C-alpha cells in the first residue's frame, strides 16, 4: 500500500509513527521524491519535495529525519512513473530582427509535422496567421523543428538538479 502525502505530513508520520525508519530521496521523472517504508504495515509513504535531492536530504536531517539516497517501491517497481512528456520547439524567421521560438509539450511523441501543425493552429487561434495557409506559412518562416525525448529532458533535469548553483552573471538580453 502507498500513501501519497505532503512532505510536511511525511515528516510528521516518520516522527510519530516510525521514528527509526529513514527517508530515502531520489530524482524521478525530474521531480524530487521522498519515500519512507513502514515494513510492519507493508506501507510506503511518498511525497514530492520542492528542492533537489541534496537540498531535500539536508532539510529532512534538519527536521530530525535520517535521510539517504534511494527510493522505496511496492513490489520492487514504482507504482507511478509519472507522465512522459515530449517537448516540440520551432525556431522560425519572424518579422522582428530576431528569430521566433515556439515551444509546446506533447503527451505522445509528435512528428515534426505534428509540431508544425500545432504551432500553426495556435497562431491561427490567436489571429496571427490566416486560416488554411499552412504551406505558404512554412515557406515564409523557414522553420527548424526540434523534438526532445523524455529521456533527454530527464537527463537535463538531473544535470541541473545535481549542479544547480545560483547564477551570478549578467542577465541582460543578448543582441
């Protein structure tokens, strides 16, 4: 059995009901997950945390909960792997001095044509392009489509979660 709750409630449960059980912290599908197993009741308590793995472990320790890298799962596998997401992005020639960039998320792997059709539909809905002129639009904007796979997205999230440092450089817009 799995109890999904808030991080604050997970801490309270550990302190009152299973104070000798450590919490395990991991990154799953780009989100920090905290799990605690109550082996006496065959229960896993599960919560999402806002920070990265190291930050969450430090917070748990500060709250008096022993924390380690890892995760508990029922039957050895995660019950909920989350939703896979593909990102479709289009760089295109615009009427402005800079190129345009359009980005959207998709629940299934889109083709380049799906991404372009979705972009055109959004532009049409916003009154930016005339209806039924997709072919002419594509010739005019010379699009470049990029599709990011779920594994690529997760690798980026892991890389930035592990190495996240506050940015201290300039934030000016590039010309």
